[in-house]
């Protein structure tokens, strides 16, 4: 280890003392014990061809399901061939982040067009050049709302659990209090409790909700906006972008900030990344928007040109003035989303959303007709829904033996199912048949 981490024991003690830790173990106290590796037991060195064979064996253990009925934050959608071909162009693949921005007019234009499309689908005025993923976008949006004397963050319990955890992590660093607004019996945000908390807590800066929520249900976004604004707080709406093909935009519903995970916009599941966090807001908050923002102007000859503008990140302004420490953007992922939206066009985007919803409604009607698989919630949904399931583990295992990845288990004999435009009627019917056999 000394060859790779050339620090003496004395060096380590100086560093630990500087950061206020008595030992290396104390430094990693926040990491769950089960996640810590005490030591790495590496095998002896191997020849290159042996290493390749070994990792090919490891890769063979990955299971790629031909049929999927699982979403829960990451979704399998059809990606047109043109998207992969265009984004594979070496001009885009080899382009680096625009530090000398005005020289990189092509990169800046692609980011500007991406921002414009995000604004169009969210109904917002301005977007940034993306952040790391949907969860960090939500946390950055929460940070935008902090103000003097208003640091309490309210979050709906019906949001994605990982998004909630990420918001909590960010807020812990900023010293902000997080209040979780519980779900009502219908699986949606309890608006009565939200109104009560906002009325009682004058330090409330914002309320974060997810649309559709984690259970796939469609929340009353307009009511959330009305309640939140009445308390002089801001509304953040985390959205599943594909749903915006048929549903009202966050801007139309009264949200102040819209954010979400851009993976459904042309990015494959790819074992969890890289993904794309999108953010957009109204003009009043644009100076608090983190990361890069590309603007359009004219050059000395009066020709259309693009520039980086309103940058609130540490690399460009004094650290104490920065509204965020985000220091990069998912430029190629953003380009992919841009090409995907351009390829589909407005009509195609609406068609994808319509198919997702229609097929999910059919699947829900067929699954819930099976004894023991009734719907948990009666409300409207987009393309995800929750049903009871008599024996979750056995049922999902049975589906896997037939090459089907079933829904996401929620505990208490409940499963969150997801249907996209890629699921055919034959696949849904086969799923229903296997569920009947499993019971």
C-alpha cells in the first residue's frame, strides 16, 4: 500500500488532527459497518489474457432481462437508432468541458438547445446545463430556496426514498431542518398536514413533491402550489419527464422549480449510470440556479453566438458567493436527451407518453382482476401502479425464470409495477398468465 499512498503514520496523524478525527476509523464512522471493507485480499498478478477471461466470466453473471415491468426511478424506453448514431459522433464524444467557453461554440449551442427543450417541456423560463442525476437535482433545487430565516425544507413522503435521503444529506451539511409530510390513506401527499405544518412553521423555505409520485399516483400539484405559496414558500416539483408528453407542465401547475431524472430521455439503464439531472426555474430564481447556464447573444459581426452566463459555481465566482459546489455537468447525457427529444418531436413525445399510460391502464386492469392482486390505491396513475401480491419473493422469482423482471417489491406484500411503450400486449398477457399460475 505504501507505493500507492505514500503517507507516513506521522503524516496521517497531522491530517487527522487537522480535520478533528482521532483515527482513520473515526473518519469513516458515518459509513454503515456492513459497507466497510477491512482489507482487500487481491489475488496474485495475472497475464492480460487471463484477466480478460476472468472479467468476461464475471460479466457473464449479469442478468439482462428481455422483458421488464420495473421502474421505480429508472425506466426502459425505446431509444431510436438515430440517437445512438448521432451522439456517437467523435465531435461530441471527444469534446471536453468548455472552460474557454466562447471558443467552444458547438458545445455551447448544444447546451443552449438542451436548456431550451427542458424549459419547453417543464413550462419554465430558464434551465441550467444539467447536474449529476435526478436526486442531486432535487437537493440542489432545495438549496436554491434557502433564504435568511427560512431554512426549513418540507418534503413529501410520497417522493422517491433515494431522493428524500439525498435531500436529507445535503440539508445536514447546510444545517437545514427537513420535515417529512406523510402520505394520506390514498397514497398521495396529505395536504391537510402540509397546510398545518406550513402555517405553523414560519421558517419553511420550500416544499418538494414528486409528480407522478413514487407509487405512480398523480398528485394535485395545483393544490400543493396554492398551499405552499399561501405560506410564502416555494414549490419544487420533481417530474418524470416522459409524463410531460400528456400531463400539465410544472410551470402550468404553479411550481417555482422543476427538476428530475433525465435518464428516460434516450439514456439506457446501463447498470445505474451515468444519468442526467435536469433543473429549470422561473426567471425570479434564475440567479440561484446552480452550475452552468448558456445564453444566446451576438458576436462583433452581429452573428448569433453563445456564451456561458450567470454562473453560480465555485470555479467561476468567490466561493462564499457560490450557491452550489456542483462543478461539472453531464454534457454528453444532456446532448443525448436533446437528440432524443429532437428525433421524437412533439408528436412522437406525446405518443410515447400516451402509450405508456394506455398500456399501464390495461396491465393494471388485468393484474388487479387476479385474486389477491387488487390495486392498493384507487387514484389516477401514469405508468406505474401498486398492487397487493400474495407471496412477493416467490412470485418475482417465478417470473425471473421466464425472463421477466417483475415489479419493484415495496414490502408488506405490495409490488410497484411499471409499463412503458416497449411492453407489448402479448408481454402483459404473458405476465398475467404467469401471475395466475404463481398463485
